[in-house]
C-alpha cells in the first residue's frame, strides 16, 4: 500500500528538516503491519464496509459516518489519491468515512445523512457557525494573551536568527510578543547550562534565544490547535475550521520537529540520543525560568 | 493512552514565593471545583457516552484538564519554593507543611481530594448538565482567587484558566445539543441512550 499524505513531508524537506522520527505521519506500511487485526475477510462492500461478521480483533463496523448514512452512496474515490492514506487494514478507510474536507473535494455534510428525524438538518445545524467560531478569533497566532506580556524587540531579535533560516521568515517573526519565559535572561536553556546538564550541546546566546522563542511559538500553535480540536468536535462539518486545523498542524509539526532537533525533547519519543538522554537531564516545565 | 509533552499549556514563571497564596490556590488543584475533579469527571464519563462527537469532546477536554492540573501545580510549586521555616510558620501554610512539607498534595487547604467532587451518572443529559455547572463553578473559583491576588505572575495563568472554563462551558452546551438531536424530540427523557435499547422503549 502506498501513502499520499507526503505533502507534509514535502514541505519538511523543502525546509531541510527531513523526516522526523517522532512525527512520522507517513502511511507507508506493509500488509503485515496489520496482521494483528486481520479478520481474514475481504468482503468489503462499495462503501468500504466490511460485511464479514467474524472480526474478532477489529471492529470493522465501527464507522463514524457509516452508521448514520443509511447506506447512502459514498463514492469518494473521485481522484483516487486519498484512499490509501488512512486504510487501517480492516478495510475501512477512515478518510473516506470520517474525514470532512480532505482537499479532495469531499464534504462530509453532503455525504452523511442529514435528517435527524426531527425535521432538523444536521448539515445546516453543524455548519452554521461560520463567523462565530474560535477559528475566527484565534486566526492570528500572535494574539494569544500568553505572548502579550513581553516587550521583546523582534526586529532586533531577527538579526540574531539570520543564520537560522531553516524555517520561513513569516514564522520567525510570527510570534510577535512572547512570554516572560522567552524574554527572560535566565530562560530554561541557561538554567540547563548552569547546572552543567547540557552535555554535548553547546549553544550560543543567539541559539538559546532561538530555542526559547521557538518554544513560545510552539505553545501558541499547540493552544490554537487544541482550541480548533475542541471546536471541531461539536462542529465537525465546519470546513473553515478544518482548514485552520490543517494549517496549524502543519506549522506545529515543522516547529516541533525543529525544536527537538535543535533544542531538546518535547516527548520521550523525540529524544535526540546523540546528546545523551536529555529526557532525564533537561529541566521540567513547571520549574519556571526564575 | 496519553503521552506527556514537556511544556506547560500556559507559561508559569513566578518570581516571588507566597505561601499564603499557595494555600488558597490548592483548591484549584484538588478542591471541589478543581482541575483534578474536572479531568476525572470527563475522562470517566466517556465510556457510556453514546455519541462519538461527545466522546471526542470529553476526551479532549478531559485531557486539557490534565494540562491545567500541571499549570496549577506549577503555580503552587513556584509559590512555595525557597521558603524559610519562619516564612512558613508566619504564612498559614504551616499546617499543610506539617503534613506534606512543600510536596504537592491534591485537595483544598483543609480537605484531601475526593471523588465525591465529581459525578459520572451514565446518562448523557445528566452528565453534560453536571459538566456545564462544573465549568461555571470553576470560573467562579478562579475569579475569587484572582480577586485575592496582586501578583501579575500568578494572575495571568489564573486568567487563562478562567477563560478555558468559559470555552469549555460553551463546548459542553453544544454537546448537549448533539445529544438532544439524537433523542426523541417529543420527549428527551423517553429513554436513556446510554442504557436503554432504543427499540425496546416506546416513545411518544
């Protein structure tokens, strides 16, 4: 099976990040990868449902949209390139069934059954919040209050980052106001240096500032993403919010990858081991920067 | 399954210890309207919730409350760091200190955390109504704490947490609408969709 969500990685490659081990959203895999949930049945109907009743290890009828669609035709394979991204090995295609606008011209609102039996139309109900949703309020990543307490001079800072140009200028300057953490002279990286826990990573002051600022940016994007996620749970057909989600996630993936390469681990699956086991040797976030 | 991310959802950098304030803020961690109760409430309600959008919301908000637990714990930790025994004796934090030193222990200043602080009732309307009330109670608690605080380093994360209560209230209100859409619109209470088989219950 092949995968087609490589556009994320194409972008990463454009920026010279390559593929991150912890962020590998590549869907390339062998059939064997799903041996554990192989029910030995290939009787998939036209809608991607599995007609086989004996699926012990894998609930193949657990289909978010399918259960509501009442068998409506869902021929989404209109350009053929989205089907393989999300096959979970059980014959279901989560993209087909559950994703809303995936950029292939599909729209869950059109595909799913809309009448709830009470005379209301789910499509109308769930798509009516354009203009009032979170995505309009948080479109500007820099407006997060968490970044408003800082008086950093970004134009000046940009000079220091001029040789860190492997993420785009827009993102370098995007976090216009950062937190005290990012502005503090004793940021977490300095703390790490002071306690001699930095092992092999020796950074210039510019690099330290870069890392503090990058973390601030990641916090902002991560929060924006969470806000979109929670909004989407109750507005799953809001295509504007879906676009916003994808846009933020792409940025966040890139910057988290960059952070773990250059600064330190964000998760225990993102440790660059050439610097030792930094998961255990770096300061923890609740320690603050004072 | 969860994975820890090595960053706070909102930064906490407190310059000045304040044991008196720490004692008050303890309730936001393990008190009746604290983050520990919130997280447990939503994460435990998920399993009987019949609607996938609402399960998603309970999962995501329940997980966000874990972030908030960490933020509150960071506030308390930084407020109680580098205190002298005399400062503790003078502060009203002394009783807590006697039992826990400056260890983080969830509860309000007088009562340990208890599961009595939240409900999981196995009925979607009941559970979501509880959640909406809980978010409002937590908002009130944060407003009370903010009123008693002058340190901007503490007020800022508290204001962030207060804002999140309001957003979550909004989302749970929408989730309640999702539930109602799936019920008998002539009688929302005709059956409990978490328990009764729809086909066996006469509606209308």
